[in-house]
C-alpha cells in the first residue's frame, strides 16, 4: 500500500545512489556546485541595479531588464534543452551549460553599452538552461527513490547559496571598483564551480537515450500538459518565484533611499538570508519524504506571505526578518514543487525532463514578468505597491498548494507492484 509520502514517486531503477555512498556524495557535490554557478550568473546584476541605473542613465524599471533578459533566455532555451536531453544525455548538457555560461559571463563584463549588455545577458540565460532543464530528471533517474526529495532539496539549496553569492560577491566589489569588476568576480566563481562539476559529476547509469523526433517531442509535450496537478505545479512555481524576484528587484532601491540610506555594499548583506533557503529546502525535502509534499507546500506559501507583510514596517530589523521569512517559504515551495513535477510526470506516463522543462519555463517566465513588475510597482506606488504585487502572487500560490491537496496522487507502476 502506498502512503501519501510515497505517492507520485518512482524508483530510479533496480538500484539508485543511497545516502552515505561515495556516488551519492559526488552527485550532490556536483549539482550543489552547478546550482551555485547557475544562480550566481543568473542574478549577478540584481544587487547592481542602482549602479546600472546611474551608469547607463536608465530608469529603475528598465534596469531590471538585466535580470529579466537572462531569465527569459533561460526560459525559452528550456523548451529545447529538455527534449534534447532525452537524446544526448543529462551530463553532457550540464557540463556544456557550465562551460559556455562561464565564458559568456566574462564577455558580459566588457559590454560597451546597455543594449549589448542586455543581448549578452539573454545569451547567458540560454547557456545556463542546460542545468535546470535536466537536474531534477537526473536526480530521479540516479538516486534511490527514498532519497529523491532530500537530494532535490540539497540541489535547490545550492541554488540558494548561488543566489546569495551573486549579490554578496558583486555588490561590495561594485562599490569599490565598479560594476564591471563585479561581473568579472561572478564569472570567476562560476568558472571554479564548472571545474568542480567537470571533476565530480558521475556519468548517468540509468539514462536511456530516445531518438529526437518531432512527433515524439509533441507527444511528450501533450502528456506533460494533460495532468491538472502538473499544470498547478507549473503555476505554483511561477507565482512563488515572481513574488521573490519582485521583492529583491526593488529592495535595493528601498534600502538605499529614505529612511534607511544604506550603501549598496550594506544592502547586499540582506542577501545573507539566502542560506536560510538552503536549510529550508533541505528540511522541507526530508519532511516531504516522511509526510508528503501535499502537507508541507501550503505551509511554505503561508510563511512567505507573512514575510512579505512584515516588510511593510519602517524598522530595518523587522524588514530583514520579513525578507528572511519570504526566502524560507519560497525555497520550501520551490524545492518541493520541482521534485514533485518529475515524480508526478513519471507516474502519469509523461516525460520527466519535458515536465521539468515546462515547470522551469513557467518558473522563469514568472521570474521575468512578475520580477519586472516589482520595479514598475516601486516606480508607481513605492514599497506598498511592491508588497501588493508579491502578496497577490503568494496568495495565488497558496490557493494552488491547497488545490493540489485535493488532486488524487498517482502511484508509480513499480511502487504499486
């Protein structure tokens, strides 16, 4: 008999890497490093938005395009890399993504004008798509089913560290030497991570290549769009990340202005809340292995919503606590949803990599569109406008998480016997 905690979960084969084994540690080390590199490069301009506004004489809303261009490039590329991974393999794309994005990161630092910077950020997003397109599918195939949610949580934790490093590395260097050297530093971090991935990532043991045919890809896409639970999970990720990015896109403008008047370097310390996301995603993954994702996801939405409301205060410590709660809640939701998509898709007969691609496509479209709304809301209505946007998105996410509790779980064929 399958419990709720086991539902929507599928074994990775007759065997799978178990916690405590050398292979398990190598997989997690590689994907943790890859997650860091991906999010360092994806969000390395976010803490620099006030500097970019001054350097290129653009509006705060326009400056957010440096973030949105990368995320929309990544979103579009996911629709290609997901199906492509079924033919060429997961590890090939992961290694390619790390190497190509590190090169483009260095070129971004030398962009001669605003338009070229945006174009290069778009290309960098495309290069970065190789990792998120296949990471959760790789974990599902290679890890023992009892460790999949935990492993996905640790991978998401790496992305949280990367998101923090993107701001903590770039902001102080930008304050001391300018935004170009800040981007060079981010490129150096990503290059080091790419070396770790190349050395430690084990080859796939359970991947079976599928010829890439248009009819096959269309059939995979239809199956990944046919399950209501998957559609709800796609929307859940988009709303949750949209709220997070809207807040973080605007928080630099708020804290550098009245009544706080902080420098860019000090504002970057707000991103020290990101390690809480690592803890949150790891702990929520373990709880989900025991209690089920359906029980934990609504709690994450509620925590994030409460955190956004706390940022309305004029007290800096309370604002930081609110941002910390938002971070904890978001990474709980995203860590659960990303692993849930691959498990649910396999149990429903859909392609896990295609479902993961759709999830991440909507996730990064949400990051791009709703994140840019944060800049526009700041320009139009100040911080209350930002909170309205983020709070509304988290309210929708909470409703979706509750609706997912009412959709019957699917039992994986092997788990069901």
